[in-house]
């Protein structure tokens, strides 16, 4: 009796196991795996960036602000492209360019963001035009109607140059530097920082002995003649002794650098020289 009960129990358990296995097989046959790309992207990419100048007006940088993305394609609107995380581009000319960033993830989902950048050459800053006082070394040429032609050129650094009435380039007087080289001319000018200027003047000298006259533009006020070389922004040494009655024009370009004051400094060597008609302009 007990054996029959055990046999019945075994048969019952076997039948239940068979039913469970069959149900599992049936369930597997009905379940289908998703196709590639069919899983919903719970954090899709969102493309975004900011644009700003990076140097001169032609150079832009683009900071990537995208989220949930792994791959990037930049189109800068001028034919240039990039796959870097952050963008950067140098444009060839002025204009309005549409910059586009496409950000995508590994599930193949992408997002696109575009904005326009306008490349415009900035206007030139207003540059201070200095005033050279007694530029032609004429009497009574100061703004108040006074002056002996050289008052604005005086300095405690050395003896002031002389005045001559012949030869002159224009007007009735010019600056004269005797051959012993002991006379100097010095005048400070107020300028704009990092601005380009051209200093123009005229010189002549005796035909002998051999010598020269040097005009320098110095950065900042000069307090010691020993610092002339270290403060020189630009200089020209005239040596044309062809004709002592003919003046030679000199155009001396210079950049003011980090200075709001520059100084004109002139002195000669070994031969009698003359200077006349100083002027200054902002370089083109």
C-alpha cells in the first residue's frame, strides 16, 4: 500500500515537472529579443555650444555645452569642419557664418544646434595725435605767441642746440648743431599706448668732415643720457653730406609700445648739422 502511494507520488511529480518545462519552452518561443536601436534612449543627446572671439576678429572658439553625447561634428559655415569636442576656427574674411554642431551617442541618436557668428573687423581705436611745439624752430611760435624757437626743446640733460637762419628748409629759422657734438634737442610728447606713428623731419649737414646726426624716439621720459640706447623705440642716423644747402627728408615710423609719453632726442657727431620742420602723424 505504501509502495503504491510512493509510485503514485513519483508519477505526479514527474507530470508536474513536465508541465513546468513545457510552459517554460512555450514562454521562450513567444518572447522576442529587441532589434538593434529599438531600445528607447532614456537620456538622448542635446547639442549646444557658445561662441566667442579668441584673439583677433577672425578667430573664434566654440565651447561645447552638449549633454549625453559621445561624438561631435562641427560645421563652421565656411567649408571647415571638425570632430573635436570643442570647436575653433579662423575665418578668412568678414561675413555671417552659420555654425552647426551635431552631437550623437552610441545608440545612434543625434541632436543638432546652430547659431550665426558675424565676423566684423573692428574700427580702429581713436589715437591721440601729439603736438610738437616749435616744430619749425621759429620765434614766437608757441600757442601764447611767445618762444624763441627752441624753448620747447630745452632739457637739463645737456646744452640746447643753436638757431640758424640759413640754410633752412622752410620758414626763417632752423636748429643748428655745432661740429663739437655738445648740443642736443629734446621734447616729450603725449601719445596713445601701442599706437603706430610716423615722425617726419628734414636734415642737412656740412660736406666735411665726415659725421652724422641722429634723431631718436624714446619710450618714456629720459632722465639719464646713459639710458638713451635702452629707451630707443626707433632712430635714424643721417649721413648724407652731398650738399649742405639741400635738406633730406626722413620718415621715421615707430610704435609707442606701453608708453603714454615718448621723447624726441637729437644730437650730432663730428660735423655741423641742421634740423628743420618736424611733424608727426598716425600711421595708416
